[in-house]
C-alpha cells in the first residue's frame, strides 16, 4: 500500500475524528432547535466573495489533517435547515438519525444498480416502495423504485407512460412524424415536468398547458377543450400530469376528476406529488389527494415533507410490471438475463446505474419511529399554515394570496396608502432585507405578475410566535419605506 493510502485508511484517525464530528453535530442539533438570534438562518454572502474565500482556504490548508476545521467552517457558512426560522424552501429539516444512516451508507458505498452491489438496501428499496404503495391505496400489483429526486422521478414516469401509450415501438424506431406525442400539464406544473417533455424531444407543442382556476388548480371544465384543441393541431396526447400540490402556491388538483377524464380518453395519469403527496400519511389531510390510487404513477419526495435527508424519492406505479418496459434495452454484461423482470436488479427500471442507497434513509425512519412520525409532521405543518393564514388576515397591512391547502403560504406586505405599482419592488426589497438580516429564511414567488413572499413550513420546531415575529420584523424594516 502506498503511504498516502495507509494514512487515509487509518481506522484510529477515523475513530477520533468521527467522535469529534458527532460531538459537533450533537451540539448543533441542540442549539439550533432554540433558534438562537446569534445564528443567522442563512449567512448571506456574495457568491464570488465566497468562492474566493474557498480558493484561499485550499491554499492555506492544503494537506491539512485537521478535518474538523473544514467541517466547522462549512457548517457555519451553510443555511441552517434545522433552525426554526428556516421557513423558505421545501427541503426537509432532516431527522438526525439520517445523518447516522448516511455515514454508514457512505462507507459501504453501495452501487444499487445491480443486486450484489447493495443487497440489503435493494431489499429495503422494495420494502419502502411497497409500504408507500400501500399507503397510497394501491393493490399489491403496485411497485416502483427510488430515484435521486422528483425531477428524475417525473421524467422516468413520463418515459414509462411513453413506452406504454405511444402506440408503436418508439424505443427501437425512434420518434416518428406520424406520432406527434404530447402531455397535458397544469399551467402551474413544476418546471421539471416541462423539462422532461422537452428532454423527450417533443418541443413546445408537446407541452399542452391546461388553464388553472383562481385557486391555481387545474380547471376541470377546460380539460376537454384543451384536449380537443391539441388533437386538432395533430397532437397525440398520451398523458396528463396532476399537481399534488403545486410548488408555487401549494394547490392540489382534483385528482378524482382528472382520473375520470383519463379513463375516458385512455390517457396515462401521473401525479406529481413530490411535495404534497406526503399527505397520504395524514388521516386529517389525506382527502387532499382523493383518487390518487387511480393514478398510473405517483412521485413522492421523502426529502421534502417527510423529514428525510435529500435525496430520496419514491416513484410508484399502479401496475409495477410496466416499469420494466421503460428502458427495453440490452445490458447483458450487467444482468444475466436482460429480458427477465428481475426486481432486484434495480438498474433495469432506472436511468441511474450507480445510485445512492437512499432506501436506508427512509427505512431507518420507518423502523425507528414508525410511519406515524410522517403523519405527525404533516398535521403539524399543515395546521400551522392555517394558523399563520389567520394571523395574516388579522393584520390588515398584510395580504394573503390564497387560503393554504398545504404548508406553503404566499402573502405580501401592503401598508395602508401604498400604490399597487410600488408593491412588487417593496416586497422584493423585503425578501432581500429579510434574508440578509439572517433572522429568517423566506423566498418569493410571482402570482399573476405580483411579487409575493413565500413561506414553506418544514421545521418541526417552528411555532406561530416565530411567524408572528416575522410579520413584526417585516413591518419594522425601515429601509423598505425609503
Ligand atoms: C420539488 C418539486 C419537484 C422537483 O423535485 P426534486 O426532488 O427537487 O427534483 C417536482 N415537482 C414538484 C411539485 C415539486 O414541488
């Protein structure tokens, strides 16, 4: 063994550094829960300045064996998803147990594409997907896979829809002029859905947009006319994508009615439940996705609402056998028989060959705390969003965009006497000032041309007084009145 190798694989170095890191993280978990004012939620810095800082770090610390100094610096500079005032994006405040599972996963370094490269986690992947399928309300015929994110899950689902519904062997023959394929999507779809359609090569006209109602849900009355208009233009619509819920405003589409429509026209129904599909775990809120068990495929991100470290996405098919048709190609050097459906050689059904053993993250949570922890999380955050909405309505200088159906909430500051024409600049300025202050982390979105502040309530330690504090803080920002 070379000398650098023997240093790098020194088990005692690992033991000592590992204990120090666990101490650092345990203190961090304890301290962040209290939301200390001294800890900026997002230590805002100019990207170029930050890059230069790290260039200097490499020069200064090249071959420095003190790895703790690196860990501490990164932890300090990064956004703190465990901070109760982290109320911006949709990425989970992860359960600490996932950091432990990831440490194990990292060292085992399982490939997951073929059974031998991660057999326990391959079994767990099936288990986790089957559990998800059960909670979705599917029959035992349902099955699926985990993918690195909802974007990849949505693309994979649409590729499966294509192989089932194209009406010819597109995989072998390639795109045919006689079949101008298209997918119907909400105007409010996540950009990755539109991107997936573009990746499949169907261009702008492959994306058939369905208008939404005032609540940003697909307008069910417009389904038929939208479909007929696409058909009249020579488009062969093969699938419909429902939002559960939409990213921008957290609006849930009427899945039941969309399933009826798909049945009538023999379309594939895909539910993009990356964020809000998680409500299947809540007794109180699962009615938001009524009819989801009629969908042909569903994507659900565990790393958003379900407390799991990113990434961990379930893609579940009502008929699990269809997933084997997605990539009907030969890779004989990997699998003894590429024609056979071997559930345990996961690469047959995924774009990814080597992929992280993410099943371990989800299973570690299910096994330790039970599914109930997911339900508890949904109920808490969705209830909190309702309370926050009421609070906003009580404050007349604030305006709520929509009644929240999920834990996503859009509002803006509209002080008395302000002019509509000034409100976009005012609220964009507020968002900037809020995150630069380090007191809260929020984002913004555009609704019908109007800038709204957007909160996603993800952290189990966020409470109503924290949000009240946010409103006070916004009001107190002097610079925005300038
Ligand atoms: C977040 C999100 C996605 C993208 O999922 P990633 O896991 O970030 O790739 C897709 N659709 C919706 C509705 C989302 O909210």
